[in-house]
C-alpha cells in the first residue's frame, strides 16, 4: 500500500500533537489564568513618606499654596507620625495625568502603616477627593469629600479617625462656585506691619470671572508702594515688575479671606518690599482659615 507524499507529514504532525497534549497537560496542569501576564504592581501617584515625621512638609512649605493637587496623610494628629505626601493626579496643575484622574488608590500601597490609621490630613490645589473606609473605594464605604481642606485631629472633629483605607481624587477648580474676588493693596510702613497700620488709603480691585488669568499691570497713585494685600475669594500671583512673567514675588489667596505678606510671610517674600506692580488671579485654591468678610457667602470645602 502506498501513501501520498503529502499524507506522511500530515499524519506525523497529528500524531505528535496528540502525544504532546496528552503528556504536557497531564504533567503540567494549568488553567487559562496561568497564561496571562503576572499581575502588575498597583499604579501609584508620585509621592514620598516615612515612618516618622522626618521629611514631612511644614505648614509654610510653598507646595501647599500652589494650584498643583497635593495631599498629605498622617497617622497622628497634628500632621505627625508616619506620613505620605504627594500629587495624587500628577504634577501638572491644569491637566491631570492619565489614568490617575478619579483613580482609586489604596492607602496601604502608599505606606502600609497608614491603612486604617490616618488621624490627620491636608489637601490643597485644584482637585477634589473622596475618602473611603474600605479598600477599592467601594461606594458604600464612602466617608467624606474634601476640597482644599485640612483636619489636624480627625478624632476630635468627627468619626473618621483611623477609618480611611482608600481615596480617589479628580481635577476640579470649582468654577461654578466662583463669585467675585475683592482685593485691597496697601502701603505699609514698615513693610510687613499689620494690615491697617498705614495713613494711605488702600487701592481696591474687583476681579470678576472674566478677569481671571489676565495679567494686570497696576496703575497706582504717585508715591504709592503696594507692599501688602488683603483679598477675598481668589488666588493671585504678585509681581514686583510690570509684567507677569518669571517667578512671582508671592502667591496668596483662597476661597475665604486672607492677608498676604504679613510679618510671618515677610521672610519668604523679601522682594515685595519693592512694591507690587502686577498681578494675575485664578480660581481660588488653598485652605480657608478665615471666612470671607466682604459680604459674599463663604463656599464650603466639600
């Protein structure tokens, strides 16, 4: 009996395949999951932490006053103890890093000592965050929402102490809540004295939403050197040159009332002694320590 020359290779292939499958599956049983790539490590935002307070940012650290979203988590009250601080949606204040925007982060993946032990936190910049009692940001375990807010003692101020195990943050400027920014520029003698210690009338500015992000070259009265400012309802960069390029002499303001360049800030902004000559304002960010005092209602932080 003769076989077609094409039949021999095909028969051989079928035979070898049957023997291979029978032996390999018996000797090395597996399911389809074993064929997938190993599970990747959790995607985490940029940041750093420690088992003690060493290295944590202080209250006056400039990063807490920038538009870039910043979060700090601490296992003791007063922003002490083990900690993690970072940028949960990326380093660009105007454009969140994909896919970190609205991305769930388990606290244990940032610092294992913080999962379920957080007793104080700080959140600043253009972002809003939800915090959860369970890993995975399960909706039913939601505890609270925050926008430019801090709590130095969660045990004292509510029921969320040692309860947070995950969170997610997303880009937000709360533009729908913007009302109007009222700003007063003062000349103080000496610069940095308390607001009101001047015999010159302050120069008033009203910043509407359409005025945001515009560089304002200030037209000041003769002899007026604006060294200090009070403001309600926005955040502004201040410049000592007649333009808004380069590094600002200072950044100040939030949703509430603030007095910039006072004695405590003078060491940070010595160049402001030369006088503010330009400013550029934005949707407010930063923690409100004093409510608005200009007749407009104070926006909430959640």
